[in-house]
């Protein structure tokens, strides 16, 4: 009947059904079936991306490195430069993802653009995966260190501070919590998006709470005073031993780290409707909002510094914690920092979510040892549980270094920025070399500005990568060496070993995926909507 609601479903229902079918068709064109539910909305994905970036809190955690390597000038104006370059990188990745939205992300794009570059694609996949594993480990380590530093605030002469086995056990506990949380949160579709909404809202709320608390406390307490604007916006501090030029570039590490991992949405592209349109929007918005909050919060922190020597040599080992303690007092600092840690654990869960999807996507495309085992999706928990547990075990193993060599541990944690930056530059450079006309059409396009934006992105990734391998001072002692280059070298040796043993025979060569990828390589991927029924 004409007025029968069952025979005439609402247009919005038809639109939703069409989008679901279109998303599944797009994914099939890229060689995969829809294995995970598209549970995220654009807003919940944006909250996840903002939480993963964690820009203002990351800047707070790395305050000491910025202060010694350029001071306020490098912290604030370096951030402006990094923002401009990262926006170029973000929209470049957004254009690629709009064309080919798949969990493997950068590595798949290289192979799709350059079919004979399967080895380069494999390198990119491992570099990206290592980057996300080390980023997950760094967030877990930060939270473990913050928890232990809270103890030092109350007991400054605590004899167990820095004891390896205590750090290791707490690190393992945090790793277990964030892994199990990711397993449980996918049992129902609504849980993970709602959780990320909660974490994102709390993260933004804490930004305002910390900023206002610091400003009000310093403003009303007679024994405290603000730093002059000349210090906040114009003070150059170089305690590295390098020349000012090198120090400027090494001082960008804090800003780069705080704006790293904006590819989180890329690896969750199979869990959001209309990823061709929504993922690029999430990427550039998260970078912009992250930089804005980070800049404002660093201005607040720099104005509220009371004793610069305390920041350079903090009693707790964490300058941000000592800054809050000095400005607000012990009780207020305890409350705020407890909330900071609680939200940081939520951020760790979001980071592990993204990393697990990349691990799963890499295994699904035959790139990891025992790929067929780790590429499975658990039907009960509706999550790639084996990939999640594998990743948790690897993150846990990294923590063993607490027992032996903190210098190597710090290098592993810092290599995340380097690895992710390289993984961003590789597909963009590939696009430039093969020609932008080889890019399948997507809904987000850079148009005539594309080549310039892509080249800025590649140059930025190349220059920052080189300087991030520099030690903190020239002619360093063994304890002051930057072992990131050694760690990265070991990663590459492992990658080459896996390639010759297994990867060259299995990576992107699974039967079903290979047939569809070949089809995609010889056809234009279109986004023409499926005709509606009327």
C-alpha cells in the first residue's frame, strides 16, 4: 500500500542502508570483507583522535626537553612551524585515505600506487607498526612514571624511587588494564564510542581545569608571580651544547611528539561510516585542535613557572608535576594530577585501540609471522583479540628494560615519533614519484595545491627525522647517547629478516585479497552511490 510504512521506509533509513552497502563495496574493492562493525560516529572518532594525540598533556609531560632545547621560543614558535607542516602532512594523508580507506593505511597506499613496490610497502608497514607499538609503550610508561612520582610528592626521600622491578610491575599492570579494556569494550558496539566520547570530553575539560587552576592560583597567592611576557614569548634557552641552529631543530621534538599519531583515524577507517569523507575531516581537525590547545596550555605553563631551576632539574623527575605542585600546592596538585593520570589511562586505551587495528590489518594482509592466526576476529568479543594480545605481550616485553637499561628503554619509547614520521612521508613521496594522476578518486582532494602540499610534507618528514636522531649534546658520554638510531636499526634488521623468511611469499598475496587488489589496480575506484529504491 502507498502509505504502508514497511513498503515505504523513510528516506534516512534508505540513505543509511545505501551507505552501509557503499562502504562494504568500497572495502571489497580494496581486497577485504567487512569484518568489524562501523561503530564510530564522526564525533566519537574525533574524540578518539584528539585523545590519542593528547597534545597539551604530551607537551606537559615533555616540558623539560623543550625548556633546555630552545626554551619558550622553541616551545611556542616551533609549534607554529610544526603545525603548518603537520597540517600539510595531515591533509596529504587525508587525501590518500579518502581514496583508499583501509586499516593498513600507509603501507597499502604505497602498494596500490606502486604495484612493484611491495618490498617498500612491507618496510612501511613494519615501520608504522613499530611506531604504534612504541607509542603505546611510551604512554603506558608515562602513566606508570606519573603514578610513582605522585608518591615522591608526598615522600621526597622515598628510597624505592627508580627501583626497576617496581617500575616494571606497575608498567605490566597498566599494560594489562588497557589491553583487557580494549577487549571488553568491543563486546557491544556502543561501548567503545561512548568510552572515547567520555575520555575526549574529560581530556578537553581537564585542559580548561588545569589552565584556570594554574592562572588563578598564581594570580591570587601573594608569594607567587607570573613570568614576564618577554620570557614566555621571547626567551631563548640553549643548554644542549649544540649550536643554536641544531638546537632549534632538536627543540621541535616536543612539538612533533605532541602532534604525532594523527593517523589513528586512518587505521580505524573500517569502523566508521563514509570513511572517504569523514576520515580526512577527523585528521585535520584533530591536528588543528591539538595544536591550539597545546599552544594555549604551554603559554599558561610558561607564565606560571616559579623556579626555572626546578623545571630544569625536577625533584620528582617530571617538571610538569613540580610546576603544578609549586603553583597550586600539595593538596590541589594531588587532586588535579590524579585526574590527569585517570584520563591518561583512558588515552592509553585509545592508543592501544588504534595500534591493535594496525597490527590486525598487517596480519590480515599476510605481513606478520603466523598472519593467518593473528588476523582472526573473535566472534564473541567482536575484536581482533589475538592481535590485541600479541601487541599487549610485545608492549609488556619492552618494559623488561626497566630492570636493566633505562637509556635503551627511553630510546625505544622516543623512536615512536621517528617511525611514525617516516611512515607518513613514504606514501606521500611515492605519490609524488609515480604521479598524482595515479591516485584513485576520493571525496577529499587537494587539487592544484596538492603537489606543493605533498612536497612540504616530504621535506618536513625528512628534515625532522634526521635531527631526531641527534644526541642531546655533542660528544655525549655513553649514558647521554641517543640510542634511537640503534633501536631503529634493530627494527630494520628484524623487518628484513621477516621479509626474507616469510613476508616476500605472503605479504599482500592472500588469494582473495590479491584478486581484488589486482582488480582495483586496473580500474578506477568510484564513489557513485548505490541507486535508491523508490
